[in-house]
C-alpha cells in the first residue's frame, strides 16, 4: 500500500483535531491515520470514493472474496 505522506496523521492528532483530518480527506480524497507508528485507519471522502458506485451485487462479491481469501485454508479443509 502506497501512502502519500501529505495524507497521514497520528491517531492522537485525529482525536484532538478531527477537522484537520476531515480537511485532508476533502482535499485529497482520504487520510491515513497511524496508530503505534503503523497505518491503522482510513478516513475517506465518500463523495470521491469510487466504491460507493458499486452495485449491491458487486459489494457482495468484494466481501465474499475477502472472506474466502481470509479463510481459504478452512474452506479447503471443508471441501475435502
């Protein structure tokens, strides 16, 4: 995952100055919030987010693919 450093703030800063995080998301489309020096959360401007344009069936496909990927070994074991 590539992260633009102009779109990064700490969780402490996000808690203390949420309006700054929102302004970054408005300007750049999203802001990545770091917790313990690792990217942990993302605040997304919904007006600019292309996933909002997905149909319900497409959203289900995305979620199903994530579940299958995450639990692949279990599903393979069940398929035997």
